[in-house]
C-alpha cells in the first residue's frame, strides 16, 4: 500500500442512525470505513430520542428525496429485520379526525398517500375507527387507515447496523470529535480530538452539528435549526389502550401528538415540536409534559388512570428546508447528509442505498462485496423469549424490565460495548422501567462501574 | 402441590406474616423474594431506627432484616424468584432459576412493598443527567456498594425517609447542600429540621419548589423557586424522596381490584382482596408506613389467612363500601364486613388541614372529631361494630 494512501476509504462523521446505516452499507460493499463519533457511544445525539416508528412515507411531500428514502428504508427494514433480530410491530396507523376541518382534510391525506405510492391507505368511517380502537374518545368523526405504519426500536436498529459494519471489517471511533480537515488529492486528513485521520471520502452525517461539520468542506448551504420533541412514556398497563398508531391530522410544521405502542410494551405520547437554539441539551418541561398528557387524555380518556413511567426529549436536526439535504461533491471528495429530521430512523436504510448509488456514480465502482455476516442483536421485546424466561437463568437485576446479570455483562463486552450508562440502558433496558432504577441502580453499577468510569466513587474506609 | 400460603415479598410485612403462619402450625409456607436475599428495604439503611414496634428493640436496618429472616425460620424462603403474574384463585406465575412455573396455594399474601416515584413520573423539568436517585437507590449504593454517586446533592422532600437519606449521606461523607420542601413546613415531625440544620449543617428550605435539573452527563445544578424568585443551587446530585408508590404492578395488571387512590389492591377488613384467595399487607397497600407498621399488618393479615385456612374467617362478601371524601386522599379497608369486633380504618389527608374528621353511614354522621392533619401522616379511626349494623355505605371526610 502506498504510504500516502488514506487509512480509510471513507470516514463517516456522526454515529446516529443514519451514520450507522451508511457504515453498514459501505462496509458490506467492501470499503474500509471509519465511523467517527464525538460521543462515547453510538446514538449520542439526535437519534437516541424519537418516536421509534417505521413510516410508510404516506404523508411525505410527493417527489421529495425524503419520500423516496422513506419508501426504500421502509422496504429494506422489513427485508432485514429478522436476520438482524430487530422488532417490527405491524400495528398500522389511523389518522383520526376530531373536527369538521380535520374530516374535510382526510381525502387530501389519502390522495397524497396514493401520490406517494402508498396505495393501501384509505379513509374509514367513525364507526370503523371506534371498532378498531374502542378506547378512543367518542367524538371522533372519521379516520384514514395506514396499514403499513409500524413500531420498531430506535436503539437496537442502529446498533445492529453498526455491529454488522464492524463484522464486515469497519472501524468505530468513539470519543473522537472532528475539529477540522484539509483536502489533498488522495482525500481528506481530518483533525480530531484523537489526532489526524485520513480518508479518501468523507460523509457528513453529523446531525445537529451538520452545518458546523459542513463548514470544513464549504460554506454550509443549510443551517441547522434544532426542533425539540418531548415525550411521555406510560406504564405497560396502558399498552392495550391503543393498538394502532393514533395520529392527528397534521399541520404544516409538525405531525402533531401521536399515541403509539413501543416495542417494549409501553404506550408513548408525543412529541411536542419546539424550535430552539441549543443543539446539545434537550430538556423536558413540566408544563409541556402536562400538556402532552392532557392531549393524550383528550384522545384516550382512560389514559388518565395510567402512571407515567418516564419522560424524555430529543432534538431533531431540522433546517430551513423541508427536504433532506443530501449531495455528493466529487471534487471535494465529500458527501453531505444533512437535515435528516424526524424521519431518519425510517429513512436511514433508504439514505444508505441512495448514497451507495451516488458513490458509484461520482466516486467510481465499489469493490466486490464479501458475503454479508449477520449480527443479530439480543432480543429485548416480549415478542420473543427472553433470558429471564429460561431455565438456568442468572439473577434478574432489573425487575421492571426483567434484565438478567448476563445481559448486562454482555452489553459491556463484545465488538461494540456500551460506551456510557445511556448506551448500557439502550442495549439492555436496565433502569428503564417503572421504578427507573430505584431497585437496581447498585446492582447495575456493580457490573458496569469497572467498564463505565465516573459514575460512582468508593467511600474511603468502606470495606465493600 | 397446593400449599397453605404463598407470600409475595420477603420484607418486613411478608416475613412477619410467614413467622405468624409458621407459629400457627403451617409448615408449608413459601416466601417468594425476587432479590438474592430476603429482608426488604431495611437492609440498606444502616443507621438505628428499626424493630421498635414489632420486636421492642432498636436496631439498624440490616440487623432488623436479619432478625426478620431468622424469625421466619420454618418457612421456605425462595430468593431470586420473581412473580410475573397473579392467577385467579390463588396462583402465581414465577420466574426462578429453574425457569418459569406456576405455583398454587389456598392463600396468597401480597407484600411486595413500595418504592419512590422517579423523576420522570414526577414530570420534573430539565435535563436528564446521571445523579438523580431515589433514597432507596442511594442507600443501597452507599450501604451495599460502599460507593457514593455524588458529593454535594440536594435532597428533595422532608419526610422521615429524607432524614434517613441525610444520615446515610453523613455516613458516606456526602455533604448535602440543601433539603427542599414545597410545603410551608417539613413533613417529618419536628425537630427533624432542627437536627438537619444544627447537627448535620444542612439548610432546610421550605416553601421552595424545584423548577429544573441542570447538567450534561452529570447533575450540575438545580433551579429552585421561593416566593416567586428563582435561584440556581450548584450541586452534583439530587436525592428524590417523599413520594411513594406501592409496588402493585401485579395488581394493576391482574385479577384483583385496584384502588387508584391508595395505589394498591382494595381489601376488606380482613386484609382480603377481591379474589378471596389473595390477601395484602404492608406498604403495597398504600404509601408509606414505617417498616414496623408494615410488619404489624403482616402479622394481622397472617392471622386472617390462618383463620381462612381453618375455615373460621367470615365468608367473603360485597360488604359495605368505604369512600374517602373532601380533604382525604384515601381510606382503607375499602370494604367492611362487620362482625362483633370494632373495625379500624386508615386514611390520609390530601394536605395540611385543620378540620373535623367525620364518618358518615348512609349519609348520617356516626363519628366526628377535631383533627389537625399533616400530609403523609396516617389518620386512624376505630368504628364500633354497632355503628355498622344495617349500613349500606360509609364515607369518611375531613371538612
């Protein structure tokens, strides 16, 4: 190998769901790929907090890149999920009309869905909605049925993509902040907090830092305008209160407040849609959360009796544009993947396929890929048997989510171990149930502390 | 095999019930404990304060837990065994080291205890950093783990458990920067605030509301509001105490009637649930009593279970429904089956209130007394059997 040749064929900046999907795509295609992440783990930014839905793209802007990526992403996830051990709850969705204006908007929603090629979408009567969803408030006026909408898991999917990329020879570089870069003929030398890193092509999928990273290559044509979404997770006993994803009639800015199941058997209410300047902190706010709960109860009155399990907030990397900002810059040996808003989880595998084609078009043919290695992630849903149900199981550490010691230990080892406590929780669900760690914090720390520094310090003079 | 009794939960209530049943001659009592050892929450509070009500001794929490386990000798205690569902008629589905199985008994006691409400359920504002813990989790880190998660936390809440957290902090060399209380006075009996301030050097701030938690990976500060003025208090952790939730998820998902007001199963005056094979005692009944009170309830429930096994307990019946009204958060038992003995009711006020505590039978006042109620303080009243004769419904109010 030429001594001046870049260490990697491709450096991907940002290990959110889009970065992980692209990492998988090009590792499978035979490139030497580095996935560069400033956080301690994958999903340290926008991708860790969203509604975890697999959309059909029925309500996307027809002809947009977002619509195309969602459609392709939706199809690819369905083809892939079993091999990678990923959940798929085929719940369908119902857009519910609560006012005459909503009702008048339904035919337009159906027409747009058909324009988007989602042909099984159809309007249904109020009676039909009530039969399907008996817990909805009586005063609904009608609905649109979207059979293809589904519930997935926002954490295990990118984890599976990243692990497959690693299994195919890719490299994950956590705790690596890209601070600058310079381009030479053979490619880029990126300055990072861990030293220089050379790659023939750079992919910017830095999420909420997308415009800042873009400025390494050129004045950014887009500006990130973070949009915050807050959510409330309700207790597992609320799960039966909605079977389909309950959507409101959307407005220009947001899809509105959704009620849906989660892959782990909870019920989710959210999100809000709030513009903010801060790109780092997604705070929850009591008044907004109470507002979400009130909206949820307005749609499903029985929610009033259900306890809250937890709350969270995410920042979606919106821009001044409605569509994704994806562009290949062959001269700059740079690919921009920006402005991937709330649809990134659905769109990620479609975006990766789109990039595959862009790469082949602008940067030359890809090497012959090796046979894909399948790297299923551990099952965390009740759809399939879990370790706590098996004879010979070890100690259950997290009693709310029924997580065993072995599952926690495994998540701290292997090819992509949890980089921080959040990563451990996302990989195992420990401390994520109704008690939120009241009963299990010490037992989790006992296992995790040697691997995740900085959580606890020994008490001097203590024998333990 | 059909046992006499299965007890769900090996804490003060469950172990006291087991001891009582063994002494009543039952040699097939099974206690199911999901943790690796029995003893319950007192295991993690190593300062004195336990055993007074039931053993008439003053022990540390871990000593008390060991005594409870030792006194339950004769019952089988199966640890590392989690009940995953209640089955109508006296069954439980469990996950144990041997896998999943179903167990059955003539009587089943729910004694699963209690936990604190986490930050999410409180809808607390702010970021979600590491270092926000309930008292229970904090005490287990310190006493079982020998580690500390922070150096200078704030403590949210001022009931008895918050002062227990304060003592735990002192043991661990942790210096809380403040105790915060929304109400105009502390919840625990005085002189808790005096002790906190003068002996432990921790300022107690009443009429102060936590507005938001700040910090990235770790807690960096809290914002509080007092008399309309906001202030930032630098700290590296938050101990959440003071709002308790019965660990009654099995009831909410199962065949028994759940009382949204107590957060626990609805019982009659024999600690019996709506499925007569099930009984309940201790803090699973409501938020929260000291472990000694939970233990005494475990004993009382076990006596009822022994009577049920002997066929001498009054037959289950609809009974007289009891309702909490104006000024009261809840009252239990939720159903009364009057007999010859007086019946004790327990209630709790919604907040601090001076007024008259009244019992109304079919709308008529049958008992009344003056009461200065404090939040999180138990109100008890005893009804003579005669008062209940021929009554269709009962309500209790603080007006």
